[in-house]
């Protein structure tokens, strides 16, 4: 028997931009594996078109710029963009996006501490 009813999963999907959002709304860790939820949404024939896939970005260049400017670490950037602090592939994509945009990332530290000067 599925852990989530069709109604629970449908409610969690409303307005969600990522599977991390859906996980959080269901009381799961943001970085929990979402394959079960994706399969269940398919089984229930729920609309998941608003959820970003691995091949699509769930944030704009302006959102990335604002997140980088306000953050102290790449983990902070990830959280501000609705991702897990430990989402390695997402953080790598954010780094590439920041480089493409020419953003100053010298103030970002991997461990969440302000860099020593």
C-alpha cells in the first residue's frame, strides 16, 4: 500500500517547483530520493509538469544572482534556490551558471564560513 494517498501527493505537488519541495511538504528530507514519489504520481496520473527535471533549471538567472550575492556558501545558495545544501550536482550547475553570468563568488566558502582574509 502506498505511503501517500493520491490527495496527499496532489496537495504537495500544487505550486511545487522541485521534488525537494514535494519531499519537504510531505515531511521528508528535501534531499530524500524522489523516485518513489515520481512513480506514485505517475500511478495516480497526477500532473507533475511544474516540477523541474534534471534537464531543466528551477530558477532564473536573476534568482541565481540574488542568491549568490546574499549567500556565504554554496550550500546557502542551494537552499535559497530550493535545493538541498548537499545537492552536489545542483551546486555544480549553480557554479557553472555563476561563471556563465560572470558573478563574483569569491565570498562563498564550501563550509558555510566566511573566507579568511
